[in-house]
C-alpha cells in the first residue's frame, strides 16, 4: 500500500497446497511481515517464508509448511543484521531458523525442546536470540544457534514475545500453568 494515499500498489498470492487449520480468533495471515526497505519477508504456516522485493517481485522462498498447529501459526519473522530469524513452533517438531535475508539460505536451524506449540516470535538481544515458549524462556547464540541457557517458569501456552531493555529481558505468560513474569539477565539468571 502507498503510505501517503493507502492505494494498493501490488498484490501477490503465496502458493500453498493445503491451508493450515486455524481457530476463529486466528487466520492463516496472522504473522507480521518484516522489511529492510529492499525486501518484504513474510511467514505463512501453510507454506513457509517468502521474500519479495518492495516492488512485489520474487526474491526467494523457503518452504517449511504446512506445520501442524492446533490453532494456526502465530510467530513472525524477525530481521537483524541481515539475518531473518523465525520461531517455527508446531504441535510436532519445532525449530528456530536463521536465514540469510538476501539469499534465503539457511545459516542454521536448531530444534526447540517444546511439548506444545506457541505463538511467540524470536527476540534479538545483542548476541542472543531469545524465545519464550512452552513453560520456559530459551536463549540461543545469534551466530551458531546453540542453546546458551533455558529458564523455566512460563505457562503452557505462550503468546507474548519476550522483550529486551538494556541488560534485562522480560517474558510473560498467562493461562494453563499459571501467570508468570520473568526478568532475566544475559546469563539467564533471574532478576528479583
């Protein structure tokens, strides 16, 4: 859309053999796109990641779906330092992906230890990528995807994305398993 007039500039369809199941409060287009001013990066649980130029031309695709998720995908791609991070949580095997934003090539993919799909996006925090998920917050190295630490204390269904401010990251959840607010230092220790 043109930011001045709201007029539609271009529209593209994303190929999907099967559209993922969702609930009445979700849709197959829930994840928010990211942009670096040259490309628009979108994630669809029914297909995977799609990169288009800002003129609407194909840049690259990375099919990874459809992923079984009892309520539909909810996490969004996050762009930092030329790398696109995606928390691809499903009701089955889940992973954290890091792709080269320019080429779409996988830099690393790390399996996530989760028993239940969540909706939180990854959060970049200095040299860490932090993900709030089923009953815990986990931090991974930005360069290699290796798990650095994991802290229990969240509920079973986690929707909010962790946020970082200075030397602290905050993660919250509410639902089955109770309400929680965690404040964590870069080494994973809790801040009281």
